[in-house]
C-alpha cells in the first residue's frame, strides 16, 4: 500500500493548526517572568494575569500582531520548502 495522499485543504488546515499552536514568550512587566502563550491565545486575548506574580499583563496588540505575522510568514515559507523538497527531493 502506498502513502496516503492528502488534499491541499488538509495540508493548509494542518499548517494553520501548527501556526495557531506555536508559542511566543510574553514577558511580565512586573516580575519579568517569561510566559509562553500560543498564537491562538494571543489573537483572542488582550489582557492576562501573570502566573508568577498575578499582575495584570496588558498585551500590546500591535506588537503581538507583528510577531504573529513574522511567525506565520516563517512557518509558511518553511512549509513551502518542505513541500517542495518532498515533491522533488532531487532538486536540492
């Protein structure tokens, strides 16, 4: 039996899930704790509590959106490179 072929829609969904689950560190301005949070969480939240000191951490939406765009761009480029390599491994 050969490898299972997946549709572009399934691969795009997988990439979207990878991007959403990618973690970015948020630094508490009160205690400097580094708090890993997923991109999905950061897209949905504007404020959170530091798990170390309980201070309110206001999320800088514009800064986070810039970080999210950079991560998405990097992961999409990596996905494209991997897909290309898997289609034609001799091209490298």
